[in-house]
C-alpha cells in the first residue's frame, strides 16, 4: 500500500495503533478487512487534506464526534472539509468519528480514547446524558477544548456551542404550520430522533409554546427514539397515523423524512404542510419534489468556522473577546433552495 505519510499520522487519522497500521501497510496476516479499509480511508483523507489545506503555519488536529444519521454526517463532513481548506493561517486536520446510534458507554469510551491519544480539540454532537459531561470534563482538564455542535451540553465543561438557536427554530416552525393550517386546525406529528438531545428538546419546547399560545386549535402528537433512521422512524410514524386520524401535518425535528412520507402514503393520508430541518440530500430531493413545504436551514460552514475559531483561541492561548455567534436560521422553499456544494 503506497503512501507518503508517517505511520503515526496514518494511525492518528484512522484511530488505530501504529502497530496495527504497520501490519496493514506491510501486508502481514491477521488483519481484518474492516481494519484495512480504515487505513485506506485514512490515507485517502490525508491525501485530500494535503492537496487542499496544507500550507504554512501550525497544524491543529481536531476530532469530530457525532451520533447522527449518515445523511447529516455527510453534510457536516462536507462543511468542515470546505472550511478546513480555507481557514488560514491556522491549518486544521480533521478526524471524523460518526455513528448513527451510539450507546453512552461507547461514546464515553471514544472520548476517553481520543483524550489519551491526543488532539488539539473535539467537536461534539452528543446526547445530554449524565455519562457525557464527566468525559468532557476529563478532556478539558487535559487541556483539550470541546465545542458542542448543533446540540448543546450547557452543564458541561465545553468551551463553546456552534449551531443555531434551536428554540427560535422551533418557534418558527410553529408559526409556519400555524399560519398554513389556519382556523381549520388539525394535528401535527412532531418527530424527534431522540429525547436525549438538548437541541431537539429545545426545538420542541419552542414549537409547543407558540402552538399553545397562538394556535390552540392545532394539536400535537410526538414520536421519538427512531434515531433519525428510516426504518425505525417509519414504524413509529405508521403507528401514530393508525392511532390518530386527525394528523395532517408534520414538524420533523429528527429526520427520517422519506420514511414519514412513506407512512402517510401507505395510510392514504394527505400531508397539508411539512416542515423539516437541514438541507441534506434527502430533504433537497423532497423539497424539489414539492413534498416538503419548508426547510429550516442553517449554514453548517458557519458552525464549522465557529468551532475552529474557538479551538484555535485555546490552542494559541489567544483571548476570545467575541464569543461564537449562533448561525442564523433560513426558511428555504422550493423557490429559494441554494445550490448544493
């Protein structure tokens, strides 16, 4: 396996030991196919970073850790890679750790492993559960700054939050749906990937507050713990539709939107208005097909920039005089959808 990089750099990128990487590179027996693929992917990632981002100045290695569906992790990866290539004079190298579902113990183990291996910073999208905050505190005590991404851990030792105002986003969704349904009323199916994520909880709180205050004729049915995956979310949506014939609108906080539409189609039920979050590939296609009415979108590159700046301020011991700003929420329709990257 030809390459131009040090074994330790490949090991760092792949999240493996140098001994394991050495076995892969030299074609020694006893190596799993999955491990070989991780080493190849790490080399490809290093080659891409070298071609697009390497320049003069200090190189800061950052670990991006997320529990999220792949469609969103793909969008986050693209945003961080695009921002990484232009962020000078500091040059960042990112290592990505994505899983659609991760047990708290697995997440804590990963954070501790990153801390022990060494990194200049961690960008974290994680559930707000009791096990995570101590792991963040251990990283901070080791001099590793942690920035939360799109969903916050305010009671942890994280140094900054990079993302949108989730409560305002939920309020905006309530306004769009309330004005669309008007006095006819109905019931909104609110879908969460999991109640463990503070960002999703804040969206739901904002949504319920405005519906309750301004649109009392509209009811709410909530489904949760589908983890944003199509199979689980579709099953939950189908059960909710079977139990409640009044559901005629959707506020998708947690994703799995193709599966939600499939559940409505199978039940031969119309969706009067559908509001979703994020311009991932699925939502772009659904918006272009006029199935989704509105997407509440915020620029992930702005979030990446905020995270990089916060980490750089700690790594270079510069005072952070201006806190990271929240990324603005944009209402996207089929007529103003920005071009994809």
